[in-house]
């Protein structure tokens, strides 16, 4: 009978090789979202990438619509105060809050376009949307910052629009949105898309968090 016992050196070499393979697998798992150790995991990871692409397209579209509707908001009219007809001319650039909303929306559009290009290109190469945990953290922070900035800009613009629509109590300041209804409507649409963009960025941030533990 032939004895197939391995020598200590062979056992040591095999142990080192196994440890190296385990480390390589663990390192590879951190580069995907989620890990793609099986066909089902690959499909799940691919669905994450598709959801990211859809969210980026939605965020980009909402940002562009918000900017376009706001920068085209302007109107001329007249208003009667104490029997005197006074000319009115309103434009989005007359308000710092509206300019703030346009600036934040434009920044979110650039961010969404950049992430859309990166995610799409990596998906076409059959790679994960995230190159590493640090990359996932970076995108998560970016989505959070832009979401809060959109909330801030939308809230500021809402305050100005509400003031134009209701006037100031206990004063004779009229409702400027009556003679400037088209202007106020366009501003309202722009603000609505800004808040919708906040919702899309929040969902994207949740997906980023789901990717971080892997």
C-alpha cells in the first residue's frame, strides 16, 4: 500500500495558496455592488446599475427642465394701486433665490450627467458602477450634498413665490401673481421639478448605501 501523506512543505505551500485565493476573492468582492460570485448576484448587480442609470437620467431631465422653465420666466403687466395703474415687469434674475435655484439645478445636472456617463460606460464594459468602497462613499456624499442643496434652493424660491402670491399681511402690498400669473406659474413648475429632483437624489443615495457594505 502506497502512503500518500503530504510533507510539511507541501502542506504549507497549499495553505499559502488557499489564503492567497481567499484574499483575492475578498478583494474582488469589494469592487462590485453587490458581489458577483454567482449568476444570480451578477443579475442583481446589473439591476443596481440599471436603476442608477434610470435615476441619473431622471435627475438630469428634472434639472434641465427646472433650469429652462425658470430662465424663461418673465412677464410684463400692470397693477392698480389706490386707483393708479402701475407697470410691472418681473424676471427670474430679479430674485437671488431664483438665481440660487438655477445655479444648484445646473450643478446637479452636471453631476448627474457625469455619473450617467461613468455608470453607462462601466456597464457596457460589464463592470460594476463602483470601482471601490471609496468611490461608493464619494458618490454617496455627492448625492447627499446635492439633495440638501436642492431642498435649500427649492425652499428659498418657494418663500419668494408665496410672498408674491399672498402679499404681506397688514400692508397694502398686493398679490403680484394675479397680474403676473404666467410668471408665477412657470416659477412654480420649476420649483416642483426641483423638489422632485431631491426625491430622485435621495433614492440614489439609498442605493449607494446598499453598495457600501460589500
